[in-house]
């Protein structure tokens, strides 16, 4: 049953419909009437004579600002209503004042365990209960408004971060592709390395938890892989674009692209360097190291090579094998897979080789899709 304030009954129905509700739950009609008269000038009053009807009212109304709840009632008592509200996570949304004739210690200890707003004892004083009720409603609504504003602010920040991340990724991909265009390639090498790197990292995270690979780390390393060959921008065209095999001296110059890349990255280093920069640096410098120590530029061995560089290294080798270059034709998936496992294209750690084996089908499928659509 809904009672509208006597002073407002002549107002437009649509205006009254916007008023908030107070639900009064008590099996004694006289108590409901007394409480109703306290609040009906400002709120629409909804009444229920027992806990079961109270629950039905709560389910049908979404504009309840406060519940004044008796404890001892037939059919279902007040604690039954609180059990329902706790199960539905409603106690953080709708404040409850428990009105009881039970002794303070007996009722309050149990009631406050539910997280109710307040407890008042019969017989109650109208001025006190009205003041407490209005304060509690205002407090809860301020809290809810603050939560709404925080969620809106959080959503705005997420959108801004997404835009910044997309812009950064565009610039990173563009910078990484400069080398590929300079090498008379399509520029898609960078994209393919990112796909392959991400695949390997997901297997690493799943089967090798010792590396502590998280989704954030996977995303950062995959993005950083785009800059693995950025140092080639400092290699002379006569060497970079040479269609045949490099001489020993030329190869020594080519090897410097790892350190040149690090010099480029260091020129942009800020005091607030984060993990992403570190991954860029590791990948740029160490993606030509070998597990047996015969790589370059620092001849690291085994676990001395950062896992980020190891993963990008095998992705880079595989992509180079299955792609056509000015100096070679593309190998098939099966040929490239066998060459890597046979140690013909570098030496990789056991963990990285195992990830490569696990990713075999994913790698093959990706290359088939690339060949089908050509990504150009």
C-alpha cells in the first residue's frame, strides 16, 4: 500500500511519481501510521505488514531511499528481510533502520553484523527518528553520487588511456616499419613479429609460471618487439640492401644494429623510465644472442639473455624463414620449423624451444592466413 503526503495530493501525478520512497515494515498498523505521518510530506510511503511482503515490495520498486524495519513480525521477521538483502547485495544500496522492542544488546549486535545503518528502540521519539533517517538518506545518496562520479571518471580515464595507447602503438609500429620500407619490404614484418611474439608469450605464461608472465607483460613485450630492428636505420644502404651474402667485414657492421638501436632508445630515455622501455632495450640489444654464447653483441648464454629477447628472437627467425626476401625465397612452415629445431638458425633455451613446439599449429595457421590475404 502506498500513501501519498496529504499536503501534496493536489500536485501533478508525474511530479509525485519522481519522489523517493520510504518502506515501513511493521506488523502493527498503528506503528506504520505513526512513522508514515513523520515522512509523508517529503516521501512516498510504502507499507508492508511482514517480511515476506517487504521483500516483494523491494523487488517491485527501485526508488526506495530508506527501510524502517521491525524485528518481530509474523510470516517472516526483520532478520529474514536482512538475510534477503544481504544475499542480493542490497544493504550497500538501501539503508535500513531497525526498529525493535528487543533489548539493545540482543538486537544491536545481531543487526549490525548485517551492515545496517542504525538501530532504534521502541517506543521511539519522532524528532529523533526523523532526524536520523534524513541524515542516513543524505549520507547514502552522497555516497552513491560519489561512486557514480568516480565510475564516470574512471571510464573517462580508461578511454583516454586507450586513445594514448593506440596512438603510441601507431607511432611504435610506424617507427619499426621505417626499417622494413628502407629494406624494400612491405613493412608487415613488424606486425607479424608482434603476432608471433604474443602467441609464444601466452604459452610461456601458461606452461612456465616461473617467469611470472602477466597479461600486462605480454602486451608490453609484444608491442616492444616492433622496435627490435630499429638500429638498422643506422646501417649503410650498401650493406642493408645487399642482395647477396655479406662479407665478414660487412657482417660486423650489420651486427652493430643492436647497439645502434639501444643508442636511439637511450636518446629518448626519461627519468620516469618504465618496464616498457626496459623491454624495448632488452629486445633491441639481445635478440641476436644465442643460448650457447655465440651470439652478439655481448655473447650472453642461457638465462643471461632476458626472456623477452629470447621470445622475440625465435619469432624473428621463424618469420624471416617463412617470408620472401630480396636474397632468398620463402621456406615452408614445415621446413622453417625443422630448421629451428635442428639448430640451423641459432641456439635457443629449452623453455623457448618448448614454447615454440607448443605454438607450432598457431604459427602454421598464422602464416597460412598471412599468405592467403597478404596483409597488404
